[in-house]
C-alpha cells in the first residue's frame, strides 16, 4: 500500500499546463464553429438548387422545345459520328 504522504505517479505527457489546455480547447471550438458554418452553407445551397414544381415544369418545357428545334437536330446529326467513335473507344477501354 502507499503511504498517505506519497504522491501518485503521472507521466510527463499527462501533465499539460493550463495555458496549453486552454489553447487546445479554443482550437476545438474554432473547428466546431467552422463545421457548423459549413453545414449551414451546404443547407443554403441545397435549398437554392432545388426548383419549385412550376419552375421545374417550365424548364422541362423549354428543354423539350429546344430538342424539337431544327438547330438541335442538325447539331446532333453533325456530331453523331464523333459520339459513336467515343462510345467505341469507351467500350474498348472497359473490355
């Protein structure tokens, strides 16, 4: 058994000054604050990216009208050989 006047042993690494502990806690709080801020930014961007149902319907209509235009069809016709070649190359790489 230990005598009452003996001090318990502690490793030098376990002894951290009050100032160092305070600095460490401040850093942790700063990181937590930054994470909370970034989470709020992500939430704002997610809301901004979502369209209302009427806006989404309008965008789909515009896309359908664009795909029916003669300029779109001519562009697809001109770029068809390139798209076919790209598909062949991709299939060759994956096989």
